[in-house]
């Protein structure tokens, strides 16, 4: 992992609510996060009744997330609020109790996902056996759409 000063393992106390987040980055502007696993977070899967998350990036502006695995979390496997640039590829989300990959959307982790003009790459990811959707994505990445695979819980054609 590079740029370690911005990455932490924590119980996130936020303006929205309490969540256990295994990997949390506010602004990812460069570097590489690879070969990490976020699995079965939270002693009972929740904190104050709220689900745990595997990987959470508030603003994905550049850099690379690859070869990471999120499995068995009581919330989303990978959650990104806004994704204007950078690469998220070759990751796996399996058996999470919400979405495998969620980018943007409404709620406490509100965001735009892929903006209309973005340079993001999102491809060759695998999502399987997640309870909600495999890919719950707002917008379209510049490259990588239709190269992601998955099953279980439905997809929105990613």
C-alpha cells in the first residue's frame, strides 16, 4: 500500500452515523492499494445497528485500487462517493450483505458516482453472491464498462 497516511482501519464516527470501515480514504489522489482483504467487519456485523463496509473512498480522484477482496461484510464491499479519475480494476466482492460495488447514490454516503466528464477506469472486477446488487453504479466510467462480471443480487449492466 502506498500513501499510507491517508488509509486507516477504523470504526468511523461520522456526521451521518457510526459504521465499521476496514479501509477508509477521504481523498485518494494517487498511489496504489492492492492485495488487501476486508472481510466480516464488526463483531456482530454492525455497529449501533448500522452495517459495516469493506473499502470506502469518499473521492477517488486518481491512483489504482487492484487485486483487493471484500467479502462477508454486513454492508457494501466497495463504496465510492465520487469517481472522477483513477483506476479500480481486478477486485472481487463476494457475499456482502448489501452491494458488491456501489458508486454514488443517495443516503448517508451520498455522491455522484462517475461524473459526466470523467477519466475513470472501472473494469475486470468480479462481484458474486451479494445480497443487494452486484454493481450499483451512478454514471458511466470512461473505460471498462461491460468488462466486469458477476451474479447474485442483480446488476445494473456493468
